[in-house]
């Protein structure tokens, strides 16, 4: 019995050493990402003056709380030639009324009332297609109703596209959080964005990684059409990721830049949207490969939560053996590295306070629980709920996040 116990202890220690190595890599990747990712407004303008018409496509469903703030920042842009196509996607609140009020005051706003969503479409994807059909511009700028923009954001985006001869550009916004649970959870999720899905990989033409931030991406209209538009990703839960992936895989030149000081977007508005956002991250993975998705889930469990659990157990119930001391020290180092990653992300990426990063164990538990819920419900009749609609994804393959 004692031998079995020792084998278990050394096995857990080996796992913790692996977790320590993984977090060293994650923290280095975060550091590289923050240091090396270019900014939307920091570049040498090299292009001739070009001012193509920009069509802003803004889908909105049940957005009465946010859409006015968004439109206030869009109608006052310093760019000369642009239109704002606002699509009401069968809202059940005062969204339509607000759109019409703004359209009366500003001629740049083109109100569109989306037809009923056909079967097989995600709601936002259908709304974007409805907006595209009204677009006159050579450039399409997609954004969300809960996003706000600085006055010069369109001008900067167009100049950036021209200066680097880009086909597409996406900007990383500052993620706004309102409730305690989102504030402690987002740092734990965001740390993973600096590895495979970092902007550095998106910007590397030799890497296959490509995706857009749905809160802000702009691309040539002809490129959008050639990759199949939103119709080509109509069933995707994470449609911005799927569309960006198509653009990169089709050989077009795309770039991702930082714009936290210029663009602000809401990631999750309350506990309910947080929970569904976590599920949305896991469901596409499971629908591609259940076995790999389960493997990823357990990897996240060990990376975000297990070191804290082991440290707590070995501290509360100390056993004075060399193997247990090594286990306790390993768990302490791993826990410290998780805290370090959370603090770096909270401070430099999200603008959150230190106490939120120090709730990393609780934030990790929320992430694990949300992912588990996504796995368990991936093939149910309502695996994903978003903006008042429930979707069954069991008959749709997802490619927005490749496993």
C-alpha cells in the first residue's frame, strides 16, 4: 500500500513539473505577444492617399442597452466616405426603435430589418449577410453593437490596410467586464490566446493561424466574396474565427493589431452570457473530435485548477516524507506561475485590478465548469444559447477552432 501511495505521489509530481513547464511557456508567449504585436495607430504611413467607401456592417439583436453608445461613436468618425448599415435581427426589445431614431438624425445610417433566419444559419451570420446585400463600399468593416470606437478608428484602419497592402485587418479591443465572475474568469481564458492563436501567428504568413475579432475586422469586399462571405460559415458558432481562418487559408494577406486604447468591446455582460461564452468555446471542439475535446478539457483542468487543489491538500494535511515535500513544493511553484500569468494578463491585457487576478483558483474553476457543461450539452437540442435564441449544433461540423 505504501508503495502504491509513493507511486501516486511521484506521478502527481511529474504532472506538476509538466504543468510548470507549460506555464513557463505560456508566460513567455504572453510577454512576446504584448511586446511584439503591432498597434493599429503606430506605423509609418507609406501609401498614397486612398479613401475608398467603407461599409460598416453592424448586426444587432436585443441590444437596446448598448447600440446607442456604439452608434454615437460611429456617426462621428473623421473618415470622409462611409456608411453604417445597422441590421435589426428580429429584436424583441427597443433595438429597432433606437436604430430608426438614429437613422432620422444621421444620413450615413442605413437601417436594415433582417428577414426571418433560415434553417441552418446562426443568427448573427444571417444578419451580417443581410447587411452585406446593402453594402456599397469597397471595404467592409464588421463590428458589434456592444463595441465603441475612437473618432479616428476607420481612418487608421484604412491607412493601415493601404500602407501594408493588406487584404484584411482585425483589431484586438479592450474587453469590458461588468460583473465579478467575468472579471475573475477572463484572465484565465485570455492567457491561452497568446500561444497558438496569438496575433504573432496570425501575422506570420508561414503559419496557418487565422481568425478575426468579431468586434472589429475590415477586409476588401472582393476578398469577402471570394471566401464565401458569411454564407460559407453560416452554421459556425464562432463565425469571426471561421471567416478569418478562411481568409488566411485562401492565401490573402491579413494582419492583427492591438487597439485596446482605441476600441472597447463587451466580452460577457453577466453570469448567464459568461456561461454561454465558455460553452461556445468548447462545443466546436467537441463537434470536430470528441476525444480530442475531452483531452483538451482535462489539460485545462490540470493547467488551471489541479495545482491549487494539490497545494491545498498538502498544506492542510501535511505528511512529513521527502516525496510529499517535493509534491507540495511543485504544487506551490505551479500555483505561483498560474497567479503570475493571471496578473500579467489582468494588468497588461485587460486592465483589471490585482484582486481579480488573485481569484485565479475560482476563475479557473468557473472555466472548467463552463467547459464541462459545453462537453455535456454539445449534441443536445439547445447546446448554445445566444441573444435569446437556442441552437442545436449536433448536425453541423465546426471549423472555427481547429483541434
